[in-house]
């Protein structure tokens, strides 16, 4: 049974069941393809939280709504794009120039403020919580939680939950070795400059794996895999190697051919903290990066 509101279908869950199977049982006149399109278009809400995960497990007593108007949030979220969303978390692709969270100097038009407004438009009580950060001038994949519980589950088990975290970096010059690992200890000065040391008593251990993907006379495109996630880790380690990230004058770069930092969060893979499903997201290589290697 369901009750219909203007432009909304409402269903109550009576027993544990996957979302797609539940919707098929409640709407037998709709095909799997149609229902998956509803999920894609973010028309399905579980407990007032939009979800696009067809195999999300529903619990007895939960409420599910189908809102007939498609959600066009990606056209309205200037500076970021939602890649995945369910009732527990949101994965986004952030543009360069967008802060992850507010600072003393900038409170508005951060990824956090944009997403906060977005979830509150779904329901006034909705909130988001920071899980990790990207530098303002780094583009690419990020994840936010929709509750403090999910934030805690992700942060407390970060190394176990994160299966892959790869970046693309365009650096100056050509490396002596096409593949390798750099390890040091990172500390931060009073001037907020992160620096590298081999003295383990002075900093936090940082491990960066790198692999050359493309080269030109002036630049190299690297795949970077982080074993640790320290502040400015890639930028400092590339400076250590004598091949600073392009556009990164703070850490030794002398060139800025694409008028932005040459760093992009390319791949994010993790175990979902609730469903335990392994999830992997990969973005396209930025066109301006590829343009340097034509």
C-alpha cells in the first residue's frame, strides 16, 4: 500500500529488503530500467535522503519516496559535481579554486557550504560532515558524510576503508626513474609551510608512490598513490625530488603553463562503512593536463 502526495509516491518498508527489489514489488508496472533511471535522476529518497544505490538494504519501518520531478542539482552546484550519493555519504568531483571547507578569510562558496545548502533543500534538518580535504587549487574526488556516525566510521578506520587513492600530477622536468617511492617526515613551520625532514622526531611519516604516465621535453604526467595522507604531501615530495608540481610556486615551481595547480584527485576507492560494498570512482584526466603532452 502507498499513499500519494502531489508529485510524490510514499511507501513504508515492512521487512528488510534491497531497494531495487522493494521498488519493483511496490511498482510492478515499472521495469528495472525505469526504476534505475529514477535512481540515476535522484528521484528516490529513503528517510528524506536521496539515494542512487540500487542495492541499498532497507530496514523495516523506513519510509521511501519517489519524487516525480527530477533533481537537477548538478546544474545548480557551481564548482562541483555529485558523482555518487546515498543516505550515508556523498562523493563529489571538485573544481580547482574551490575550498573544501571555510577558512577565516572565506566562509561562502566552499564545497562544504554548497553541499550543506543542497542537502538542506532536500530536508531542513539534513547536514553534512567533513571526512577529508583537498587543497583549494587541487581538483578531483572528495567524500563527505551525512552524519557524525558515518564521519566517525570513515575517519577512525581510514586506512582500512580506503582501498585506493590516486592522483594525477603534472610536474616540471623528467624524473630519473619512471617509477618509485619517496618517504620522509613532514612538519609545518610557523609560516604554515610544510617541509620535509628525515628526522622522525620532527614530523609525521609520509609515503608517496609515483609512476610516469606521459612525458614531454618540459613536463611529466605522474600517477601518484598515497600510502599516507599528510597535508601538502604530494607537493612537498615532488619538490624533494626536484620536480615541483606545475603552478606550485609555494613549493618550488617556476612554471605555470595551464594557469592552475597541476594536481587532480583521480581515483577514490573505499569500502562503504554501512553496506560494506567496495566502491570505486574514477574521473577523466583534465583536458588541460593532456594538452601538455600532445
